[in-house]
C-alpha cells in the first residue's frame, strides 16, 4: 500500500489549494478514503471522508462549506479542494485509509499566512 500526497504550499488567507493523493498497491475503488491533518504541536484531526464510489462525503465542522473531497477511481486518486483558507488550517495534510490516520501517506504541508 502506498499513498502519496501533493499540492500543498503557502497561501494567503482566503486562498485556495487542491490537494491530491495517488494510491497504489490496493484496489482503490474498494475503500472509503479519508483526509486527516496535523497542525503544529497538535494531534491528528479527521477532516473529511468519502465512500468508495464517491457518492457520499462527510466533513468535520471546521471543513464544512469550505473543503470538498472527491475521487477519481479510474486514476486511483483522491482530492481535497481547500477554499477560503484560514491561518488555523495550517497543517500537514494526509490521505488515509482510515479515519484515525493509522494508514496514511507522508503528507503535504499547507501553510496559510499573509
């Protein structure tokens, strides 16, 4: 199993980013997928989930209305669109095969600062 995230970066408050996660080593379409994040000095926080066919999405309160999770099973790729970013969204973002992030990739850093 391999999960590789990309798309992070430094963005100003109010800005947007799209994170990607390419999966390999398992049948991607068989699994729900998750995004979790870890802010500096804090524990892992669940951000969003999507069912295996992409028809159902779930968000933490902090992400509702600003983030969108989606997937392309043909490309074995998971995405997270981040809009209206806030400084408190600064974190390492991980895609994962479980909501507690136990099976996750190396992450991509998102920094929100003016």
